[in-house]
């Protein structure tokens, strides 16, 4: 039987279910008998919703973590922005001219770009450089996030996402201390802005720009989704729901900040700094609980996919790079022999090789190997992955 026939006859397993690894499936299991294969279980509404957001190879638990984190960072972004705009974070003696304003929006920068142009033409260098500093701070935070996670791929957990959030928390903690001890306000706003740049940088890297807390793009997308729904086109409905949740929770964060800053004034940002560290700890918890990474490695981002994929094992002992290369060649030869394999071919090939991996682990392995994101793995991509994990 060819690999193509196997691929069409072998039903997909739900995410997280263990693949049989002790023996090769019988012909009956592969549909080569009169036994009618079991009809695949119909997806629930929740599963359909997640698959529209994250694709067919999403993991339910990971996606749930991601959406909860999105709600937390949306509330935090709205809270920080509300506190910085309130005018109550900065002590009255701290507002020392145009370069140290009493209040500042830190979650949107269309106005800062416009101001830069106006103040440049007016020759008001103090205001010009202040607004330029705000833009650079946000961009710098996103730059740091991308530099630390340079090889990030959509919906693939990076080892250093947790530590990156810790860096954003450190920026905000520093801003909190500067506010408490009456330092010049521009430095407080620069650091607060940089922390949001880090936060949104990580969210955008992981979610392929689905989860963002800058509202202009989100509100535009929601409007588009509503217009499409009016004509019964619901393709982007799931995305619109997530964006609506983010926008709503950003508003909730601003609402909470109204009361918080009046109660705690210059110490208010300490709460946001703590929330930043909490988001980082959520990732640490996820890595320890779901992927089996040690607490130390999860906290400092020193784990590698080799540790996560330690279940790569066969009956004749641990895998070596040579064995994995031969497995790829065998999968390709049993398929169409074009030097590339897709996710289903990889799954069936690893099953035939008696490699002990769950369906979700195989999907993660495929994502990690598919360097150019074209939905297939060629020999060079496979060799690069082998070099990383073994």
C-alpha cells in the first residue's frame, strides 16, 4: 500500500492523544480489510473556533493558555495607559517643561508621529525629541523581544518568551520606582512605553499579529469582520471575537486604572509590574506542566526542544542523527519521492518507525522543522532540525 493511500485512510487523532508505538498498525487498522474505519468524531463548536484561529494542528490546552494570557496583557496595557494619561502618576514638582509632561498616552503613537513632524517644522526641539523618544522606546521594546526570540515562529513556544516578559517587567518596575521617588517624568514614560513594546512584541511574534494591544488595527479589523458578517461571510468571525475580547479588556484596564491611580498615585505602576512578572510565570508554569521542562530552564529560557522531544525513542535504543536522516529518507521514498514530506507523511512515517510521540508532539516537531512555513519539510530543513535536537 502506498503512503498516499495510508494518509487518506488513517483517521486523524484528537490533539494530545497518544500514538501507538509498540507495533506497526495492522492492515485492518489501516483500512485494508472489510472493517469499516470508525467515523471521525465531529468537532465541537469550541474545537471549530480554535481551529479557525490557530489552524488544524492547534493544541487546545496551549491555545487556552494563550487566550488567557491575551486577556491579561490587554487589561495590563489598558491599565498602564490609563495610569500614564491620568496626570496623577507624576508629582506636580516633576513636570519641568515640555520634555517632562504631566500625562502621556503610551499605547498609541499616531499622535507622536504627527507631533514629531509639527515640532520639527516649528523648530521646537524639546518637544520633537521627546516625541521621538516615545516612538523609539516602543520600537525598542519590540526590538528587544524580537532579538531575544530571533527564530520565533507563529504558535510555537520559544524558550525565552518567559524571560522576555521578565525584562518587560523590569522596565516597568524601574518606571514605578522613578515615579515613586520623583524622577523626571519623561524617563518614566519612556520605560512604561518600552515595557508595552516588549509585551506586544512577544504577543505579535507568537500569534502572527492576532494578539495585539494597539487598538487602531484591532478596531479596523473588527469593523471589517462585522461588515463581512452582514453579508453572511463568517470566515474571520473567530478572529473578530478575539480582537473584540482584547479591545474590551483594554477598556476594562483603563476603567480599573481610574480608581487605582486615585488610591495609590505614584505607586500605581507597581501593580502592573507585578502583573508583567505574573505573565512570565504563567509561561514558566505551562512549560513545566505541559512540556516537562525543569523550573530552572523554564525560568531562564535555557531549555531546548531536545529536552521536550526526549520521547524520541525506538525499540533499539535512543535515536541518533543518522537514524533520523534515514527515517526521513524512508518516509520520502515510501511517498512520492520528491524530497519533501508533509505533516501526515511525517506522522505515519514516525508511527511506522515505532517512535514514541504523541500526535501533538509530532505537530510541534513538524512546525519546528518547517523553517520556511510552506507546509512541507525538505531534507535540508530536516537536517537542520536534527542538528538542533540531537
